[in-house]
C-alpha cells in the first residue's frame, strides 16, 4: 500500500474528537442530577436500531419499510428466553441477535433482486404479516396485553436491573458502544467499501468481480441482527413485550430518525433518535391531541431544507468555514 | 353458489373504491416517478366533503360527487404547483418521507377540523336496502358503486385512448423528455394529470362514504391497500390498476369471510408472492393505458 492510499484511510479509522466527545457526553449525562434515565435509555435503543438500518440503507442503498420486523423478532426472542427460564441477559441478547440475523439473511435472499417500489412493498408486506400474526396469536404473545413475566438475572451476576434504570442505562450504553465499534470496523473494512461501491455503481462493481448480491444479503443479515439486538435491549430493560414492537409505525419512525440524523454516518441514527424522541416528547406534551401535525410538518421541513440530515449538513458547514472545498 | 356470487360482487364493489383511490397514484408514479402517499388524504378530503356538505348545504348525495371531484382536483393542483413540483427529481425515499409528512398533517388537520370521531352519513332512500337481481339479493349502494366504477374506468380508458389530452399523457408516461422535446408543455400535462388523479381520489372518497368509515385515521387505514394495488397493478396503467383493485377487493372480502382468523395476512402474503413473481406489477407495459 502506497503512502497516498494510507492517507485516504487514516482519517476515517482514527477516532476523532467529536466521536470521543459523543460517548463521553452519554457517560456524563448519567451524573447530571435529575436526568431522565429511562428516556435516555429509550433514545439509545432507538439510536442503535437506526444505526442498524443505516448499514443497509446508508451504506448499501437498500431501503426497507419493514425493519421493525427484525426489531420485533429480537424483542420477542429475548422475551421468550427470559420467560422460559433463560434469564442470563448477555447470552439472551446474543441469541436474540442471532435469531433476527438469520431471519434477516433469509429475507435478504428473498428481496435481493428487488428495487424501488417493489422492494418497499415486499419489506412492508412481510412486516405487516408478522405484526398481524403476533397480534392474533394471543395465547403465545398475549396479544395487545403483551408478554408478562419477563424476569432477568443480574448482568454478569453483579448488577441487578433496578426500577430507576441505573443498570439498564449502563447496560444499553455499553452494548450500543460495542456495536458501534463493530459497525465502524465493518464499514471501513474491504467488505464495507465493497458495499459502498455497489451503492454508487452496482454494474461497475459487478464487472470488477465483486459478489454484490452475496454482499447485500450478508449486509441485510447483519443489519437485521443489529435491529434484533436493539429490540432485545428494549425487552430486557422494560421487561415487557407487546406486538407494538412489530408495528409499521416503528419502521416509519426509524426511517425518519435516520434521515433526520443523516445517512451513511453510523452516528446519524443516534443523533436522529435524540432529536426525534425529544421533539416527540415535547410536542406530545405541548399538544397532546394534534402532535401528529407537528411531526408531519417536521418531516416536510426536513426533506425540504435538510435532505442531507443534521450530521452531513453540519459537516458541510464546518468544511466551508475552514475554507475547504466540499 | 349464491354466497360465492354475492361475495364476488361485494369484493368487486370494494375493488371499485380502491381503484378510484389508487388510479391517480398509478398514473403519476408512471409519469413523473412521483410517489404520492398523500393520495389517500385526498380521498379522505372527498369523503369529508360529502358528509359535511350534505347536511350543511342540503345538497343531495349525487350533487356532492362532482363537487368532490372538482374541489379536490383544485386542491391537488395547488399542492402540485407549490410543493410536489419541486421534488420530481428527488429519490423515492425523499418523496415517501415528504408525502407521509403531508399525510400525518392531514390526519391531525382532519381531527382538528371535524373532530376525532366517525362522521356518519345520511344514506338516501334510493341507496339503502337490497334489490333482487339475477336471483341474488344485492345491496343497492354496492350496485351503485359497481355502476359508477364501470363508468369511471370506461371514461378514463377512452379519455386516455381517444382524446388529444390522453395522447399527451401517454406520451409523457412513455418518455417525458422526448415529449418535451417535441414541443409538449410537459409541466402543464404533469399538473393536469395530478389534478385529475387527485380529483378521482376525491371522488373515490365521496363514493366510499356508504361503505367505509370516514374518520381522521382514514388515510392511515387505507394507505397500505392503495399501495398494494398500485404496486400489484404496475405503475402507469389504468387496466392493471383496475385488475389489481378488483383482485385485492375480492381477496380481502373472501379472506374475511372464509378465514377470519387469518385476518389481513392472506392479503399481505398474496402481495409478497406477486411482487416476487412480477416485481413490476401484473401488467407492466409502458405506454398502454
């Protein structure tokens, strides 16, 4: 590798100060008195979910309108494990992620040749089918009342999940951090570069000999596994699952968050989740009946003026202030 | 036998409603590749026009239907000129998010203007009750729907096939750039097609008042159905949309009758299977109406 090529990869592999500040801010938030820990935990779960969608949408350009299916599969897998005696949280999390990931690989195989509207419709259709099934199988899932009796052992045998959400916060933050590190390594690996290449110009990647279809299926599986882990975290921290985890609304919300934050950035999902959940909370408190209107207006506003998302817009601003060519 | 025939008929009536709500979307998606999810909001607007105009202005039901078409078409034209036009070049995802935002706004707006609950409609005498036909007892309101739907489909088909404007629309579906290069005012054709499609959705909403519940959640409830119809029928084709609407209408009615425990899953399953078999829809033939 020539020095020139090195310099292309270097700035992206090194941790920059914004990333370090981002994670320190989450850790510091814990110590601020009066912090709403359950809300922050909730945001982290959404952020992780949005990050997993970013893997296929931002880095590979495959839009899914049914990503809540994998979130829900992970959530239910964790719920059933805990309900039927497998109370150790970390292995439960892993198993939930694997279950969702395998389903994702299968789905990836089904949708691999589709584009545009057909892709959106098939992912949406699969999502709706699963939601419908979960809501109707009341003797298994408990229907709208949800799955009761989810109890977990302490994390690592040391930290019990408490009702104030102290353990839950650190648990989710650690898992989110670890998964971000993994995803970060993944998108900067040759595999990640091949994904981005296929996003920009699939035909060219194909003529270069890249197995773009296999890569896309694998990326779909990994993204589904991430979504499943996010779902499992929600179950474990709230000790409850309802069919709502599979709802189409969730698929639409996570897409919105990702677009607000910015595609193809990994952090875009977290920033988008932070903005979306906080805004949602504020607006719903100010205007409990018609808050939908403001969410809609926000969406219109974002696609009109901030199509690139918060992070990409900020990036351009910073670059132009430094006088660099964008 | 009579049960099956009645069910097919009810499915057909439901399919007609879906057709009128979806056909505008199919045309605009075929022409300017614009995914307008707010199409269902336009249908809701038509429905509210009927349930509000009838008691307030004392209009008969039949007189409100043209009103639905004209007013909603005008509204759509304004939306197209002010908003949609600027997003023709954007990617699918941007358009989906933009129009789903508009859809959310319409849901909250309808709740604000008309209240959150269901607005019932005074069904006129000539539309209520049943009438014997070919040995079956059929609902008058559904019979009216099927008749209106047949007229609508025929008018649309002939309008696209036989009129000058129809030829312009077909040219723009086929290749907007080449049509523009031939001196066609494509921007005007886009706007008019949008307006006609929106007007038809409004008319569909007006027709729907006897069958479906008109409340602020109407767009959220029927969005999926309309999307399924459009993707199954294929974009830019009137006949494909009609075929898909009737298919979905019948599957939905039959599924609820024979397999109530499966719910809508049957519908989604058929959608997924058809989309995998024919990703571009049942009848994807560009240039044909």
